[in-house]
C-alpha cells in the first residue's frame, strides 16, 4: 500500500472492534478444484480506460504467438517480443516506459515467476508529508483504533479461495500486491477478472505500466513458513497456477493523478485485470471454484456495516507469505476536500496488502466493496476508494470488451 507519514499522535479509537463472525463465514468459499488449470474450450466515461496486452499463448516450439494487431502495436512501440522475453523488459528508460491506457503490454514469459522469485518480491515503502496527511481533517472522521490483523485459516482454498497475490516488475525490482477473483456479469461462471489497486499495475502520473503482471490465487495455500516453503510442492505454493494479465484497466484518475505517495489518484486507486493461465485454458472462476460480486453502490459509512480487508502483508513485521484479514466499521477519509471520500478502517496490515479486497455482506452474500490503497507508516489503519459509477463503468468496459476472450 502507499504509506502516509504523519507525526500526529495516534488518536483514541472512535469505535470498538466488531464481531467478524458473519463476514468471515461468508467469505469461506470452498473451491471446487484445487490443482492446475485444465483445458476447456468502452465505456464513454472519461476514466473507464481499458488496455490490451500481447497474447502469450505458445505455438508449440516455446515461442510466443502474437496476434497480428498486437504485434503491430508492439512494433509501433519498438518492442521486439523475443528480446522482451530475454530481458528487454528490464529497460525502464523513461522515454520508452509505456503509460497510456492503450499501451499496456504483458507477454507471457513462461517460468519467470518461479517460487524463489515470488518470495523475493517486495512492497516499496512510500510516504507523503504530514501536511498532505492532515490536509482534509474537516472531511475525515476521527482516526480509528488499530485492529490487529488476524491470520486466515488454512488451507486458503477452503477459507478465502478468491484471494491471492499479484506479482509484477517495477523499476525497483520484483514487487507484490494482493487481489481478488471477481465475477464477470456478462460471462457468468467463467470469469477471468481480478480486482486490485491501480498502483499495482501502473505507476501513475510520473510513470507507466508495470510489467510481468501475474495473479496467484490462494498463494502458499497451507500458510507455510519461509523455512518450510523451500520443500513445498508447486501445488502448495500456487495451487491454481499462475495467471498472466493479458488486459488491464485502471482509472484515468490514477493514471493522471497517482504518485509514489498515492497523491490525488488515491481516491481512484483501483484496477481490473483480465487474466489467462500460464498453462491451460479453463477460466479462472472455474479453476478456483469461487468469485465475488462487486458492490458499486458506494454505501455511506453509516450504512455500510462491517467491512473486512484481506491480503498478504509483506512489509515488517510480516513477510508476505501468509494471508491476513482485518474487520472493522469504516469511517470517512480524504486527502483533500476536492477529492472523493475514501473508506478507512483500523488494521495493522502493511505494504503488500495493497490491492487486497475489502468485503461486506449484502443480503447474506459477501461482495467486494473496496480495495486497500493507502495507510500510515505506523500501520494502524488502511484506506480504500469508494467504488461508484466510474468504477462500475471501468468494470463493465473490461467485461464487455475482453471478458469472453
């Protein structure tokens, strides 16, 4: 997550921690499969941006097969796919760093995300000034009391099947976020969509699209320690395999206003990935056996009830190997009176939990209502964007344009 540096003392909690039984039980979705994937056969709103990636399907000799229109686009940007696979993607020349919505490319590099490389991925710590953190005291509710993150029960595929880790490469090196399998309303039962944060896929106003973006649902399924992971099987580390983002969408609000500190883009810090398996062709939802609806009603905090944040915190005292969760009643938070209000809950999860879904129960069903975006350096709370009409337009554009592919 993007961290906020503040010298103000931690305020006394305005709420007591809520009983989490209902929300936790509702998220405990049992997958119908727990193994590798199997073979199976634009909105006009200004911030509903969608991007296309190279099709990384193999052609039988280990080479990537690129559809002609995508190959033309890569060539237009001076990208040689073979050189890209051989390490050309490591060139982060600012003038060549693709940043526009239409420029996203993410060719599959099979075998790149080996278990040891996944374990090396880190969340860079980002900070903003005390001035920025205190800019909107008039539109923010009192700081919540910290809620200690609780380890999710294992195996994850029985307790939080839709939750996983998002891996990507940035100029700083291998990086990590969290994400959630979401339903595709236009392709019921066969969703390939993942919800995460905008800053997990794009650097914002001063940068471009990150590279080698992969989603791993139920990562480290048994919650093994670092010492034990050395002997873990591939099915324990990635029980459903690796899923490469072949398309990505994030908001223009993030692309234009996002920064290393969250910036004006924080309130628009959300993204949707369309993914495909590194091996196989069965849909993500069919493979995982679970997916969540997205609640775009942006309920006010007084009506939202309890919210729970799930993710894989990677910054100390956590190491990114286990899944954690926090449940609390949300309050309002905004970095500026001119920006949309965000949700804020007490939570001790750290960087790496960014992009992880926030869930609430509506009519007995668990739905995704936000995602982790920013938090303070003392790791006492998290804030996430409200998902309203603009977020829904982005989602619908992704679903209608790319969902069936």
